[in-house]
């Protein structure tokens, strides 16, 4: 019996391209290591793209949206209707990620996995509507097994289409009122860290709201306690959009597409993807460490070295989009700087 698609092998990095890029890097007209993290990024991208001089021209940004039943417990500062309302804002060009995608020349698409209110056909929004949001995970599992697998598959389909179009790097983004609660619950289930270090204010809860959110997550963890696989935890505590992100990241790694990971929620989806398929880790780049306290712990578990520390907490893929110019510049420096011999500059003293 064959393995399910999410457990199938990821594409191997190109060791020959990485070695060639490292040789070039050693000959560029600068002291070794003087460009810090940018040097490692160019080498990582060379291994992922299979070429000595990588580039980042064909970028996809995929936003996955879904509602969360746990919002009934008062865990968000915003009404649930905002999830559906923001879909229109994304495609109308008014959201932060819409502005960033335009400025970066990136392809942007929006996927509705399941909002509470049925959505009419809307140009630019792919309507999957797997369920009217998730169930309240304080009472029952957030998703059925079938819904969870279907959401993973939506992410996979997006990544496979991106691969067919020659995408070099994918940025995943999310929209879903209550999804920091779902992501925090998943982080608590997957990591060995104190709850108060993993649970934050999300979209802006006050101290009373934060205490309520913590109690809700404790109740959910107690309800679903037991020997669980990562897929079990995703089904019980996750969101439709979180599952779709995980599926997209796995399929990107299987197809040879670099992934630039966004904030806390996307990082939790990445952690789930790596737990489901460890080979995903070779294809990850990390954009930033955000304001949500659990983000730092998730990045540590992924051995992620973020590029930016700007106190971001918007989501939508916005932090990853902000970091993209740094990756592009890393490629430009690696590919366009002269070597010592080309510039007739003496190398280090023997």
C-alpha cells in the first residue's frame, strides 16, 4: 500500500549547484561572511533552484481563508464577519498584502476554504467552501477527518499549479478571525513549552481577553488529550486555512518550489508540514519573527533564522512579502558582484 501523498518524498537539494555557488561566493570582492545571512540565503536558493546563480522573478502569493468555531468563546477582538469581508478587500487591492503583491510584481490569489456566511461568486476568489468554518474545538474536533484531508488537498493543488507555471518561490498567507487561537492551541500541543509563552493577544485582546483565550486553549487541550499524531492535532485543533497552508508547503517541497514562511500562524502550519513530512525543512526560508510570543518558540523548533524583527502581527503573508526584496538582493549580490580576478583586486594575504 502506497503512502499518502503528504508523506511522499520531497525533492532533493542540488549539492553540485550548492558547491558551485559556494566556490563563487568565496571569490567575490568582499571579506568572507561580510554579508551575513544574505550569503547563506543565496547558497540555499542555489541548492533549491539547482543553479549557481539563483534568481527570484516568478513569485506566487496564495492567501487561504476560513472561519473558526472557537470564536464563539470570545477569543477575538474582531467580529467573525471580518473574515468574509476581507476577501473582497484582498481582490479589490486594498489589503496590505494586495499592495505588497503589486509593488513586488507577484502573482496573488485568494482561496476561501470555508466562511460562516456563504459567499457569492466573487472575481478573484476561489470558492472551495469545505464547511461553514470549523467547529468549536472546546466542544468537539474542529474538523472531520475528511474536511482536514480536503483542506490539505486544496493547498496541494495550489502548489502543483504554481509549479506548472514555473513558480520559483511561494508565500502563503492566511485570513481567519480566531486563527491565532487555533495556531496557539496547535503550538501548545506540538511543543514542549509553557502555555503563557505560546499564547498571545492576537489581533489585540486586552488582559481579560488574553486570560479567557488561555483558559479556552487549556480546556481544548484537556478535551483532546491523548497520544495524537500531528494529523490528529491538525484535525482537532486546527483550521481549514491552516491545513491548506500545510498542504501547500508539503507540495512545494515535493515539487521543488522554495517557501518563504510568514508569521506565527503560517509558522505553525509549517511546523505541522515538517512533522508530517520532515523533508519539507530543506525548502524553507523564514521571513520574520513577529510580535506573537509563540512565534519565537515555533521558529526555534524549525531551526528558522528570520530575516526581520519588526514587531509585525498582521498575517496575510505580509511579513514574508516585506522580506522578499532582501532575498532578491541576496541573489543579485551573489550573481552580479565581481570576483577578485574579474575586478583585478588582490585576494587575502597568503
